[in-house]
C-alpha cells in the first residue's frame, strides 16, 4: 500500500555512537541530501536499540557457529575463512541454552520497537560498515580485527537480526575505492528500499566506466 508523503527517512551516520570514518559519514549525508532533494522527509535520528541488537545477534550467531557451523565446515572452507569463523565464535562466551532462549525473547522486543519506529520513519539510511574500505584479508588476521569488522557492521547486524529488507547502493569514490550506503525498510517492503536506492544511484557518478575499446 502507498504510504503517507513525504516518506520519512531516519538517517544514522554513526549508529549507536560507536565511531565512524569521516568519509563514510560524508557518504551517508550525501545520500541523505539526494533523498531530501527528491522530496523525502529526511531527519538525523537514531533508530532504537542498535547495540542491544548487535549484542543479541552476536550471542545467537556465536552459539550457532560453535554448535552447528564449525563442526561441519572445517574440511570445506579455506584457512582464512575457518580462522575468521573461529575468531567470531570465540568473541562471546557460551551462555548455554537459557542465554540463547533469552536472546530470542529480546529479539522479539527489539523487533516490536523497530516496527513502531518504522511506522513514523519507514526507511533507515546509514553506513554499511563504519570503517573506511579495508584491505583484503584484514578480517582474518586476528581476533581484534574481526571484532572491529563486526562492530563496524552493526547496522547490517540489526537488519539481519530482525529480518528486514535492505538495499546497498554506491554513493561515490573515496581514496580510489567505491563507497556505499544502505537503505533499510520495514518487513516485506523491499519496494521502498529499491525506490530509494535507485534514486541514490541516479545521483551518484558512474563508478566503473567501461572502456569500449580495451
């Protein structure tokens, strides 16, 4: 169904105030301006419970990694991939079945809070990761790098935890590498994400022009 216009967009430049690269912040604000110029109602406001959601996602996935994933993939994945998964699983201690069930219960509360928030702000615009584009392989070097990467992905983790649709779209080039933002929508409203992402894409310069001769 059509929503009331102007459709409101909640912009979070630094989700949960955990730190963001200046270039990443600039890209998010650039995309926000394009949406505002196109008639969206844009406001910098923090969506609810991002760090709680990040923690719950980590607790649930770490438990699943230890019990279900690692025992079955060790002979299938590369050394780097295995090391990354092992670091991920080790980031949080095993809280047992009660902790896992409690995490699922808390997830339901956060899902309700987000559903209410998205009644007013159907779209959430923010970074994909809050770090500048990292070097290849950095996330398999050591446990500290894995934690940095996962914390920098906290807005992605929130969408994953709640099963929300999201579109990732480039906004330009910085330091020779493409930079992107993500648009998160309410459940089952992929169309809203894609409409906003298309508008952002139309405003961004061509990132990888094709040379028709070479």
